[in-house]
């Protein structure tokens, strides 16, 4: 491994976005502009809602400019809530120590987040961790974001590494899916939106219980640690540390 790409919310910082309110607000707007309410569900992300909306508007003969305006308006609603959440989030214990450990290992560090750029930068500056990242790619820097491979591919290209040299760490099955689409090693953390089972179904190669386990896992993958320093159980794809 030459690089580690992190998700942000739920991986390095706590996930505290009121996504139910965001979904309800976006759904209400989309229904108002003509999307059938039955087509949209509060159990799906706003991005899935927008994908359905785009297809509906295209089939309805609406011009692409109208579809773009609708998408921008919905994302602006989400951004308002994301900025509010960014001001109240907290850094996970051990996050800075993990970033420092990876830097001492001469690894490149990237960030691939579904957050918008403003809320991402607010979090990075607030916790003074921006300098750890060699590349940061929020959703508005790409045409298609996670789980679409373009998002993660943009991050590893900015880092100047190949997929085979990269490890992805995230808290959602979406992170795991985008990593597996590019055949990148996927490490899940059940600290955010997905359970261990959901992470594994999403394609996680390993599941670790704390962010501080990540440097040791990278060392094991790179063959640096001694065999008895940790046991990796490939049946459960979890890193087990000595107790």
C-alpha cells in the first residue's frame, strides 16, 4: 500500500447530519416540481432521489437545463444542513494519531467525501487536519459521486497512485462498493451509517472496530509487522488485536 483514502463523516468525524429532515425537505421540493411522490422514499438518500428525478424529467421531455436547476436547488438544501452539522460534529478519538502514524509510514493520504466542499473545508479547518491530506475530493468536484467509481478514481489519480496501491477506509456500504468497483482494498468501520454485516455485504475486505487499528492493518498488508503482533481472521474479515 502506498496510499490510504478516507471517507469523512462517520469515519474521521462523527456522523450527525439530520438526514431524515434533509430527505423530507428534498422530497417535498421534488414533489412540488412534479415528481410523483410514490416514486420517492424517505428510506433512500437524496442522491438516489435525484437519480430517479433525472430519469423522470428526461422521460417527461424536460430540457437538461431544467434538470440541472432542480438538482442544484436540491443539493443547496442539503448543503445548508451539512454546514450546520459541520459546526457541531466531533473528531473521533484517535483520528489525529492515526493520520500521524500513516504519515510517518510515508503513505499518501486522500479524502473522498460525499460532503460538499464548503462543509468539508469547514471540518478540516476546524480540527486543523487539512495538512494531512494530499488530495481532497468532495462531491461537487466530480460529475458522479460515490458509489460511482469516478469519485474515488479522481482521488487516487490526484494522489498519483494506482488502485492496486490504495486502501479505502469508510463507514458505509457505499464506500465499500466504490472501492470494489476499482478493485481497491476496502476497510470498513462500523462507526457511522452501516453495520458490520452491511459493510461486509458491500464488499469490505476487512472490518476494524476503531480508526486506530488502521496503521497496524496497513503494516500487516505490507508485511511489516511480525506475524504474532495481530491476527487477521479472513473468515470474518476483521482485524483482531491482542487483548
